[in-house]
């Protein structure tokens, strides 16, 4: 049996609030390795694309489906992340996709309120039994555009999503009503902290108005029982082979695999696949 990572209280919090934060899940050495590799990675830079926020700023994103043998796969496949996901979702999980969300100093843009299942529903996932692990690579603060969540909003169910301004987001009328009765939480986290959140949790973020970058690595997972009924740009179920938690330090600052299959979601029918 895999080692139990979460307390009963943490699991209950996830189901009550739609998210749970695990502090220092990765240590400083591990985050230095990940940060230095990602920020020096030519493939990461050449495959980044920009999304305007309609307010004069833009977010950079890099997205890929395969959790491979590279430094990023060593994070997405480690038991600290995968076993936690399986405890939270109550089933075997597989890697749905990963992305690096980049907010540059002063110019990094905002994300409108949305649910990830608002997008992933379009990919043939019948149930909202998916979740994401949002890993702070840089400090995430209010001034550099940290994630915001509405506590308990996953219980609203899937909200209709559409084009509102320059981004795809949740129906602003319903979001406005939810904000009246639900607590808005600014997720200020340090490098190595991980926010695990449900696919129906409403979340958004503001522009980066600080001189500090905000890089965040997001690993997304689907449950085995929720295997999509149709093909999309994200994968169907494939058994995820875990790697030791020690793999990240063993690899050191090696760069992204040259054969990684990046994808640009601008043309995807699922409306960009969920952003942060």
C-alpha cells in the first residue's frame, strides 16, 4: 500500500472547500533545480504562447500532455503528487496534462474566473473527477498575481463557460452571485508549496504588478473511471508509472526533453484547457 500522505482533516478540507494547500511539499533544493532548469530551457521559451487579458497585459503558457523522463515528468510522476491525487479523488489517476504558467514582472496578465471542468467537460469527461496540483516555482503573492479561489465553489457544479472579453470564462452573472456568499481566498504560497484543487473550483488571478516573476507549474490528473468517451487533444487513460520522490534531485538541472510534444490550445474546441 502506498504511504498515506494526507491527514483525514486535509482530505475533509478538500471535499469541503474544493482545495487544500500542502506547504513545503518540495524542499528548497528541489525548487532551485526546477526553477533553474525551466528558466534556462530553450524549449520552454520557444513553445510559450501569449494570452491577452483584455487589460493591456498577457500571460505566457507552455503546455504538454506526456509526463516523460525529463525533469518535469519527475515532478508529475512522483508519489508526493500522484498518491495525494489518488487520496483526494478516490481512484487511480493518470496524467491529463501539464503546463507552466508564466507572469513576467509588470506585464504578466490576469485570468478571468473559470472552472477547469468548464473546459474539460468538452473533452468527453463525464464526471468532474479531475484535479490539479499547482506548484509555486516562484513566490506567489497578491502583488504578482497569485491564484484566487472561491472556497466551496466546486459544490456549485459545472457553470456554463463562454467568451467574455478576450478570454473564455465562467458565466459572470453566476460568478458574481457566488462571490456574494462564498469566501474569496488569495492563495499566497512559497516555492515548494502545492495547491491541490478540484476541477469545479472557481479560480482566477490578477495581473503581476510587481518587479518579481510568477512562474507556476501545474500538473493535471484525471481518474481512471472517468476515461473520456471520445478523443481530444488530451490523452485517454494510460497507466501512470510513478518515479521515486528522489528522482528530481538525482536528475539535477537537466532540461526539457527535446521530443516533448507541446501543443497550442488556441484552436482547441475545449476552449484552451484551463488556465491560472
